[in-house]
């Protein structure tokens, strides 16, 4: 599709993100999801903020699925959503996620 303006780009990105998110949300947890299993890193003095853990984990699975399918734009959109909506920072090297401190955000 030919995009004519910034609104088209935003709409297209949101549509892609919704498809990726809904696909991950409707799938049952299977052993193949193990590559998307990230654990939460908590430091009670700096980043023990309340967050919807189920939603965060669903988004992380959606991001992993998008990356597996080489949909890197969708994966980046999910990562942005994790940060903007939940204040979550993902570390792929250690397979952990955490709520960011004010300095990190």
C-alpha cells in the first residue's frame, strides 16, 4: 500500500501492532513459547512499580513471535508500546524485563 502522509504511517503501524498483539494474545501457551519467556528483574529500592504483569508478558510473547517471523517493525512497535504504556525495559541478552526508573525513562 502506498502511504500518502504521516497519519497513514501511524495507522499502518498501529494496525500491524494490533495484529501481532492479538495473535499472541489468542495463542495458548505452548512449550515453543519458551524462547519468549522473560523473567522480571525487581530491585525494591528503584524499580518495584506496579504493572500489569499479564499484559506485559503477552506483549513480550507478541514481540518474540514478531521477531521469529522477521517482522522487526512489529517487534519494535511492541517494544515501544511496552515502554510508553507500561514503563517496561526489555533486556534480550539476559531475557529479563523491568519497570524503568525515572532516570532510565
